[in-house]
C-alpha cells in the first residue's frame, strides 16, 4: 500500500476550521498527522484523539446521512427498502450505539471505531429528556425525507439514472477531483440524471448558512469533471430536513468561475501558512497559528484540553 502523505488539499470544512481558529486548524491538519501510529509522539496522538471526537449535532447529522444512504442503496440495489424501521435503525446503530460506547470509554481501545463524544468527555451531559428529544428530531428528519414528494419521485426513478449515493472518498490519485493539479474534497450526498441534466443533492440537518452555496458549487465541480456535464446542465439542491425545505442554488458558467477563483484564493491563503509548499510543512505553531481570544468559541472546541481552555 502506498504511504499516506499529508498533502495540501481543499475542502469547505478545512476553510471553515481555518476561519474559526488557526490553532484548531493546526491541530486538525498538521499536529494530528500520524497520531494513529503506536510510536507517534504524544502531542500527535492527543491531537488525533480530539480530531476523532464528535458532538450531538454532528452525531445526528451522521446518523441521518447514513440512514438515507442505506434507504437509497436498498432502493437502487433491490428496488425496495429492506429496512423495516429506518427511525429505529438510526437510533440503534448510530445514536444509541455511539453514545453508549463513549459512556463506556471504548475510545480507549479504538478511537477510530468508538469516537469520544464532546458532551460526555467535557461533562456537558444533557438531561435524559433532551437526549430523547434529539433522537426524536433525528427520526423526524428521516420521516420528513421518506414522506416527501421527492422521495416518491426517487422510488419511481429508473435507478440506472442514479450517478452517486453518498460515495466514499477515494484516495486513488487517478480518481481524486483535481483543480490545477490540486486535490479538492467534494462529494455530493446524491446525484442523478434528470431530464438530460445532472441533479446534485445535499441533505442538511442544520440550518441554512452562508457556506452552503459554496459547498454545493464544489459538488458541481465534481459533477462537471467526473461525469462531463456543462455548468448549465448541473442543478444543485440543499434539502433542509428540519424545515422540509428544498433550496436550489444557481449553477452556471459564471458561478463555476466564481468557485474556481475562490478555491484559488483559498490555496494562496493556505500556502501562506507553509515554510515548504511542495512538502506541506507548516510554519511555527506559535507564530502562524495563534490561539484565539474568543472564549465562547473555545468553549465548544474539541481541542480545548490541548489549549488549557
Ligand atoms: S480551544 Fe480555542 S484557541 Fe484552542 S484550538 Fe480551540 S478554538 Fe482555538
């Protein structure tokens, strides 16, 4: 197997982390690197541990995405949904399991398979009623999806028109999405051919935010370069399950130029934090990646123990 290297790449999450806090970015994209190895330095092991942490909103998002993925792969592969109770599947396999594993601190055995949960680790445990409500909200998001006109349409679709159902990231150089030779991480939740165009969908469990359009446009790049659609033949949608609202964001040649220029600017910023650009070697932690002063952000940060905040 080829040796993993820490290459400089672009993702919307990476840019959000950098915007939130440079020190957090350093922990997430540099200090943690190699921290999974038995002989890794202690500071890398610690950063790796916190990089695997999740919290309740993330857990809900993950559970909803995985359940929709299971429903759609069943539909695609068997033309029927074999899950008897998607709401129960979501709770049992993701929410309850992850929570209980974290309560038992199974992350001591494998942090990759049993992530620590922020609310437990930092003793912010919600009340049993709040936890129950969270489970109900997640199940409600699935019920919204399964009760939607869109889902009825999907059931009737010719499944050979489906281009992707929550694909796994590929680390194979030949299939990575590249822009000017640089790796871009952008994978849509769902894509299909519809009336000669490509539809890209992203399931949202949180509220709308300013980054959503950028994220969906990065998926449009994926559709253009992977399946060969022109920008005018790509449509991008966010499905906000909490409010059962579908938002279509504009996609055309101009918007694609915008996202490409934005990614170029982002790479310039990221490269400015390096002493060796081809080697992706960061500048000094204390000089280029300072901690922030806003303690309310630190209060929610997975790495707060490393910063003693
Ligand atoms: S605890 Fe605060 S300063 Fe430290 S990484 Fe997190 S957000 Fe940044």
